[in-house]
C-alpha cells in the first residue's frame, strides 16, 4: 500500500524515487523495508528505521538493499545489556525485561546503538522506585516503563532538530566492536575538516575522566527530563568550524575600524585592508566563558581591547580572535577539547597571510589567556613541521585541567614564555614569620585553573604562581564580599588570580613608556629552584653572563635575536620568580638584604630601619639556619623606589621562647631588648642589592654596602652607614 501510494506520487508529480525518505518505528520500520523492496530499478533514497521490531522478523525483514541508504537506531534490542561493574555500572542493569521489543540484529548500512541499544537512561525497570510505581499505579506504570526504551527511538529525531543549532552538541556514533570497548574510549575515531586536518578525541576523553571519574554515571542515573541537558553537555563533541561563529577582527594603526573575517579570509578582501606585511602581527585569544568585548559606554575596556591598543601604539597589526560560542559550554572539557580546532583555524588564517603577503611566520606573535594560551600552542604546532616557526608565544596563565599531556610547549615557537598566576591549589608560603603567617593562604581555591607545568622557555611565577595580591579568597573579608556581591561577585573573586595575567601586559605598557628613565620599575624575574628560596634571598644574582634573570616583556626584541635563541632553547626549563603588588601597574622594587656576621644561632625578631629616599621600618623573624651560617639573607619589596640605601638601624628583640605563634606576644614580659655582645652576634657588613632593573650598571648604582657606624652613641640598636670605599 505504501509502495502503491509512492508510485502514484511519482506518476502524478514526476517525483524522483531517490527523493523519497521513509521513516518507521517498530513494526513501521519493517513496513518501510517492504515498501522499499517494491522498487527494484530505481531505489528509494533513504529509510530510517526507529528501533525496528524484533519478534517475528528473523528472516524476511528490513534489509540494506531496500533503499540507497538504510539507517537503523536500536533502543530496546536484547534482554541482556553489556555492563562493567568495575566502571560503576549497576549489576541489575544487565537484565532488560522488555528488550525483546526491538531487533538485536544489524539490519542497515549504518546501525546505531545508543547506550548499547537497550537500557536507555531514565527507563530503569529493576529498581525499588519502579516497584513502588507499580504498587501505586498498577498496570499503567508497567506499560509505560515497558515501552520506555522502545519509544525512545522516536524521540531522537525531534531531539536532533534541537541539536542542529551551530553551538549545540551533535549525536555522533562511532564504529566499535562492542559497547564496553566504546565506553572504555577505545573506539573514538577522528573528525576531519577539510584543510584543518583531523582531530581524535579518545586520549582527551580519557584525560577528562580522571578529573571526574563518577560524574558521567551520576548524570546518566538522573531520571527527570530536565537533566537531559546535562547528559548532552557531558559529551565531548568537535565544534564544526563552519558553524562555530569564530571571528577574526583585524585592527591596524592606519584605521579606526576593524575588519571581520572567518578562518578562511578572502585574499581580495585582505589586500583591500590596511594590513601591512612590513609590520609585526599580534593575535590575541581569550579563554573559557570569555570573548572580545571592546569598551562599554563608561570607557571601561576589556583586557583584549587594552592589549590591542597597546600593540597598535607600537605599530603592530593586531588580530583579535573571538571564539565565545565554543568557549561558553557548560562542560569546560568540551571547550578545552575544541582548543585544538580553534588553533587549527588560526593557523589556517596565518597560512593565508603567508600566501597572500609572503608574510614571515617569525613576525607573528601569539598571545592567549587560559584556554587561549593552550590554543596558541596548537597554532604553533601546525608550523613545527616546517622550517618557518611562529616567532613568539606568550601564555597568560595557560589553562591546566585537560592539558596534562598535550599542551602548549616551548617548542611551539622560536620563543615561548608562560606567566603563571593561578597555578596550583597549594601556595608556597614563608612560615618562618609566625607573627604574620596566615595558614589560610596555603589553600588557593582558584588555583586549579592554571597550569603547574613548565611549558615555556621561560616560566615566570608571579608571587609563586598563585594567590595574587588583592585576590584574597580565604579570609573572612572575602566571605563577606562574596555574600554581598552574590554568585557573580563570587565568580569574579574566584577568577581574580587567573585574570591577573591578562592585566600584566597593559601594565607593562605604562612601564615601557618610561623604560629609558633610570628610576622606572622593571619586572626583572630571577631564576630560582623554588619560591621560598627566592623569598629567603638565595636568588638575586643575574650571573656573569646575565642569563639567570629575565625581563618580563611582551615585545622581547633582545631575546628574539638568533644568537640568544640558541642559548634559550638549551636552558629549558627556566623557572623565574618575582613579586608584584595588588594595584596597577603592579611592579614592586626588589631589594636583597644580606647580613654578614659571625657564626651564631639566634632566635627572635629584628627591627630594621632603612634610610634612602624615604625612611621605612619593618620587622623580620631571625633564626639563622642558612647554608652559609655567616650570612642572613631576605627579600624586601616596596612600591616606592628607595634609591640607594645609605643608612640602616637594627634593633634586636631577643625572646626566650621565640616567636612560635602570633598570640605568644602576651609573653612580652619575657622579652627583652638586649645589646648584643661580640660572642652573640657581630655584624661586620650589610649588603643591600637592588634587583629591579635589567641593566647591571643601574643595579650597581642603587646597591650599597653598609658598615658599623663607630661614632653612633644613641644606644638605640646598631647603626650602619654606607661604605664609601665601595
């Protein structure tokens, strides 16, 4: 009958047989097959079988020969289900009471088996909940549950319609020998996109599962329809480049307006813009749940806009890459996986620049924050197989989760630097000063966002790499602010350290404009084995060749010179440390103070008074246990330039019990200020070493050596004056 109707349509309207599509559920699937068998010479175009019926169809039934293309979706195929109790599956799920409704044989060109072909999520039939429903509703509940798996097949076409949106997840089936092998990640094949290449998600999915090993099973166990969104969001799907809405915004010094491109820029349009092949070019990319936002009506500009303006002022072409749709998934790992595809899209854009303008990849600079930092690594990898590498990549706190094995690397460009600001849940803190030590600082709630790995030629760890000044997330004050600001304010505070990396380039612009001035603060980072050693004054020397310290800069002309790049690659990895303050431009002046003394072990506190351009006072705990027992080193930082320290006064506060905890200050009666005799402590000299300038001559000019002032008769501590002989 169906075939007769179709033939009537063909004869009446000259409809092409291959334009006919048949879709049938259960018995209707075989009806479609029998209709297709009636067309021998010119076949039906497509038959879609929705859980074809099983009983009575062992021999004559739907077959691949019934149409040009036959697909079958099985949702209640078989009374047994493949499970693995070691992966968290429920043993009771192995029996599917109503699995006989569908057909367990392969019937089509493509046979899809969602959730192994039976036991669909939300259709559980062996549970206390199901038994309770039967007691309450009787046979109605039994009928509803019995048909649940079987009916799921005809719900999928309408669900697929909703997933056709550009940024939605896609239902993609993978060829596999068994469902258990598929669940184990052994059958995730490649996704190929024309000139972008192929992307294989198996290893990434395996990496994701170790972060949340039981989350997938928990979400699948949710029975309410409102949780279907979460099931979709848990899928790792490749973004389709054609529907991703990724936009490349070109800015140049010659135009006040941007020109927008896709990842396939039209060469004619490119040539018509003010892009100059004689300039260097910066690509900027944002991270997770972010996007290029320009400036608001009040003049407050997004970090990408500020960095764009910085480089435009120094005669760069700037291309801001906005991938906000793929970056906004509820599932972070979906966005993380798609950094590979976004990276390939940017690489394709650069290759077009190379072809159209004979542009040199070495003149390309890539800058990315969070996931954007990892994207830039994937861009660079597309050029690693050639002799023309990308010139420079700067990773602004590159993302950590999902990039433990395959990420931004120092080989992805001629020069790669990474600035870490939220790397690790635990912060290295100096516990020697128990009076000021805050144990809450050890735990950094936002420290999971950044990478803890060495990934650049230089890895710069600002303030140890996490817990940035002004980004308090562990105090009562933070909790009060979060409560007052609500969820949005809490999210902003949690991201504070991670976002600090995006503010550093703009702050560097302020410092760069005054770089020629001798007193300008510079971000000079020093090589050190760890942050605590840096705080304790073990790393303040740039070395004879100057290679143990680096200037943090985002237009590093000196280090990009070929003769210097050779040494840089040999020195990987190089961990560099510096401290910053809470407010822009964030730079602090660093001084290393070294006390030269006799061999002693003295517990207590020392009050220092330094005289330079201004007088500063501070206290430090003192317990001499350094590698060199005749020196006591520590780092001092100040927001102001103190100039050369010409005088220092030291007062010793010796305690019997030492400064164990803050509240032991009630023992002040046991504390006394005592003049130190020669057999206790004798300080022969104090070195004050200025660290905040890359030029050795400038550092030397602001450094000093202080010696005891033999003429001081004040009796208030010990006075040291500059040694004019040095």
